[in-house]
C-alpha cells in the first residue's frame, strides 16, 4: 500500500482496524486498488474452539467493514458495498467501491467521531433506564442495516439473558481447550491485539 495511487485508503483503513473483534483477534486483511478496498477474513486469527463456525470472526469483519464505510462517508466518499465476492475465494468477504465524492454526506458520516472513542466497558452500568428515543434510534439503525434489535426491557427478560450468559460462560471455562485458546490471546497491551485480562 505504498503506491501513491493507493495512499488515499490508508486513513480509512486506520479507522477500520479500530473496530471491535472477538478477543481482539482483529481477523481481517485489506487489499487496495485505485477505486476500491477489499476486505478479507484472516483465518490465521480464527478461534477454532471458541468460534468453530467462524461466526464471531465474520461479525468482527462486519464491524471493520462498518468502520470503513463510516470513515469513507466522513471524507465525503460515496462507497458501494458488495458482499461475499467469490465462491472460489471464501475469505474475500466484501468490496467497498468508490465512484467519486458525494455532495451530500451519508448519515454514517456522523458516526466517524465515535470510532476512536469506542471502549469495552466491563463495569456496572448506572441503574437507570435508557431513554426510549435512544432505544428507538438503535432499533431503526439495526433495521437500516438489514438486522434487528430486540431490547430486553423487563427484569425477567434481563435475568433470563444473564442466566444464559452464565451457563455459556461456565461451559466454556470447563473446557480446557477453550482456556488454552483464550490464554494464547492474552498478552501485554503493547502487542496491539489480544486481551489483557
């Protein structure tokens, strides 16, 4: 990516790689041409025990693609996404092509300021309800992306979800192969990937 015709993509990819990923594995690679950025899955960073079907790997790559779209929109670039490019190349997940600049920045551009602010929060949340308007916006945003969001609005629903999480957590920790795989991704923050405990 040192060729001058591809230098335009560097700041976009720098934002894309700030996306969240399973155990901070960052399982993605990029290929840049004069008018497109291709996203590939990096299976060398897969988690075969934790994620045997690569579901979390693909979600992680989807997060990186979203960041890429947001970063491009913030620069006024009009990008078109094509998913799962080739059956013969299953690691080639998406292409973001650019026809030029957009006079009207897409609404994704508003999210660019938050890319570098994203953090994992492991502490308790404040004991208050989330504003109904904010919940509605989140539901609409999910729908816009072809997904759905189902808020857990009752104590019973939240307790059911917490019980399922606890059950899954116990099953994982009981598996020595899972513990070894997790340990392999725990290392000092200076490495830039993995978890820190």
